[in-house]
């Protein structure tokens, strides 16, 4: 029906859409059904429940003997040696890895060739072979000397006195760790945007200052996750120092297992739990270090486990209220 000439249309006369909008808002939104996810969750829960039940009820594990051995002085002494070897090897391996990475990125063909050869050789030889070779190094060289090549020696020392079991273990693990750390550091440095290098060079900053204050801090975002994986592998790799007569955590358990054959399984469980504790602590430290270096690289920092828990509880309460309202 057309409006008569001269008539005006007010907002009150215009059709409104409030009623359809309210009707749509009042409708309940049903979540998408995912039967496959529920089936997979149920299967996993059943398997986990069976595993826990067998772990708790199987008398073969001898949990009473496990509690006896867990904090024994022999085990704690071995744990201390494991921590010492890991700490020394991690620091020396990282320092060696940084030097090798810089050599790989150097313009000197000699440095590049030597670094590549070192990484290739140490990554190819099993760690146990390196440790045993160093343990028997005194059979090859009775004394070590420093001097002019093909000339007189400035000073020398007895290798057997210097190469204690701790030194052999730390040197072997550090040499092996440096080869892998070199590739981790090199990959982190190469991940930095080339524009950062060009901007630093345009400012006339010295090469060393560019690396310390601009390139390396940005490379740490890529280096830390990969190197922490290497560190976890290093913690477990310390179990091999038992073969060079150093009684670490695993070596102490092996020795006690030889003395008490009936407690081999509880002792292995003691070692397993301690390794789980060590790697869990390293993983927690890794999370917060990654979170620290993620500042400025992401719009928002990743939530901490406590923040995730609070968010999950809040969502659960809101879901319960919605279900109760319906």
C-alpha cells in the first residue's frame, strides 16, 4: 500500500527485527557431536586404568622394597654424581657447541672444515665408544705435553693422574654434547631474520656486539627448546658413565642389584622415578625460560599451568550453570 503524498514515516511505524533476534538468541546452541573422540577417550582411560591397576597390585614390583631403597645414602650419592656430571657436561657442551657453530658460520675455510669434521665424527661414533676410548686413553699416550709442533715440549704431565673417572666421564659427555649443541646453535642463529643482521651492520655495531646483544638473544627462542631436549638426553646418557667405573645413579643401583639380586626390579624402579623427577624439573624450567624469551615475539604470552587450571575451572563452572539453567 503506497503512502499518500505529503505523509511522513516515523521510526515507530517501521518494521522491527527485535522479535526474530530474541527468538534466535533464546535458542540453545548444540555442540558438534564427536563420537570418535569419545570412543578414543574411553579406550585410553581403560588402558590407563589397567596399567595403573597392574602397577599397584602386581607383587613382583615389591613397592615396599622400592620405598626402602628410594632415599638410601647409596642411591643419593649416585644421584649427586649424576647431577654433577650433567651440570659440568651441559655447560662445557654448550660452550663448545657455540664455538663450533661460530666456526661453521665463519668465512675461514679451515674453521668451517675442522668444525664440520668434528661434528660429523662425534655424531657418528656411539657415546659408549667415546667413553671407553677415553677411559683407555692412557694406554695410547702415557704423558701429554704442550709445546712447539715437531719441536721441544714446553711442559708435560702424566695423563693417568689427570684422567680421573669424573674427568673421563665429563670430557666424554662434553665432547659428544658439543657436536649436537653446535647444530642446535647454528640452526638458531640461522633462524634470525637477515634484516636484523643488516640493521645491526648499518648501525656500525661491532661484530661481537651484534652477536651478543642482537643475534644471540633472538636465536635463543629457537635454541632453548631444542637444547633442553638435548639436556634431557644428556641426563639419561649419564647412565653410561657406569662403564668407566663412575658410580652414578644407575651405577649405584646396578651395584646394589648385584649384591641383592632379589631387589633388581625395585632398584630399577627407583632409578626410573628419579630420572622422571629430573626430566620433569628440567621441563618446567624449560617452559618458563621459553615464556620469558617469547616476550615481544607473540601477541600474548602462553598461559602457565596454574592459569590453565583456573581457566579450566572457570569454564567448567560456566558450563554447569548453563546446564542448570536449561
